[in-house]
C-alpha cells in the first residue's frame, strides 16, 4: 500500500505487486484444498475471494496506469 511519504509519485507500484502476490497466495491455497473438501461452500467462498483479489489487482493496476499517464502529460 502507499505510504504517503516522500517516495515520489510512483509509490503505488508496491501496492500492485502486493495485490498480485496476494492473488498468487490465494490460488496456491486453493491448490492445497483436497478435492473431497471442495463442496458448495468452498466454491462460494472461493468465488468471493477471487472476485475481491481480482478487483484489488485491477484497481491497483488502474492507479499505476493513471499515475503513468499523469507523468507523461507533464
């Protein structure tokens, strides 16, 4: 996440990297679930977790892109 210090205008890049790492970790956790434990509740929870992680990655990417576009316009 952004720290708000004097790191410059591109300090939201770590936020994108953190969001991607979180998504990777989530996918690895799904791989660890035994097939016999993949019931309806698992799939509902997994969908919600993937939805949230995907939206977090997209939002972080959009913020990075918007920052890059702002730098190019200056």
